[in-house]
C-alpha cells in the first residue's frame, strides 16, 4: 500500500464551507495538555512551534480505523471540539484525516498560514488519478519557507515537518533512524519516497503532487458520499467535484475542512 497526493485540474474538492474553528481558550488548553504541554505555554508563529506541536501530537494521539469497518451508517463531525473530544479527551484513537484536521485547526488558530493537500492510500500498483482521496497533507508557509506535515498514518507518519524547496529537490530528509525520505520530480508529479531495506521505494509509501496548469481560482463545492468504494480498500470516501480556472505550473491547495462526513454502508 502507498500514499499518493494528487492535486488535479479536475475532480478537485474544497473542504469545509463553514469553518468552525477554535472559539474558546479552554479548548486550546485541553489540546495542549493532552499532548504533554503546559496550558500556559507561549506559542508563536515560528518553526520551533511548528516542530513542537507536530511531534507532540504524533506522540500523544493514537491511530485506529476500526470504526470504518463496522458498517454503521454514522455521521462524523469534523468540528474542532468534536475531534478534540475523540482524540484528546476520550483518547480512543481516530482516523488519519482527524489527526491532520486537529493540527490544522490549532495551527490556523495560532495564526499560521496553513493549507491542505488532498491525498489517498492506495494498495500496491500504478498511480491512479481517479482513486478517492481520504488523507491530506498540511502545507505550511513561514516567511518564504515551505514545510510539509503528515501525521495521519501511524508508523508511516512524518514525525517532524520537512522543509521543501521545490526548486532544489536534491536533498533527503533523515528524520530518525530508519526514517529517510526524499522528493523526486518528473514532468507530471512530485514523488516523496521512503527508504525500505536500504533502498528508495515508492511502492510502500509515495506521496505524489500533480502539477497544475492554468489555475487562478477554484470554486467551493458541496460534499456527498460516493457508495462505490469497497470497504476492503477504504470505508471513508469524499466525493470529487470539478475544479475550474487553473494556473500554469502551480500547485493547488485546499484551504478548509468539511463539516461532516458519513461512514459507508
């Protein structure tokens, strides 16, 4: 199985029309304490804060996807306080995108310029641009520096943000022993590869960014479920919609989050 991030000039979706963000300091305090930080810690819009929150949340929150296989038609709220309840108070462990959205909300609240890139988990095989997206990356800009964050898939998560210069992709990212990543590029994609058994491999984990043409703006669309996704692959599926007015050689990012989703039958 591997991951693919796709940013396409069609079938793009816009997450979350009505943002319901953090509106009480008590909620932020609950989050901070739950990831092992003091409630009164002073946080700033800085690289240090970005690394601290990313790593702490990865360590202190848990991943599980059992609910996706229970075949219960059950709404899932993606409002911050509800994700907070599930991940940080009950501490039951939640799905990939809930981890990512939790950090997204917190970074937005603190004033970071953070956007989302949609992606999906695919079984071993060729890149499939029509596969439904159930994951997302965080794309954070601090001054003129770009950082990518992915903490939504247990042991294959990035334990720290990686600083990316898309004009110079010759570097590799050594985050921890046995956790080595690099980004490669072809005429269509950026591919994030992982070292497996001493070799760079894209069959186990590969994040792909599709280069966009002619993007100027994109429309806001509603979300609905698509029931043609098999549970054996992934039970959560957000419908894809058309994106218009694309700009040459740019990457399109999704700015906000859907307010609800539903498990498939």
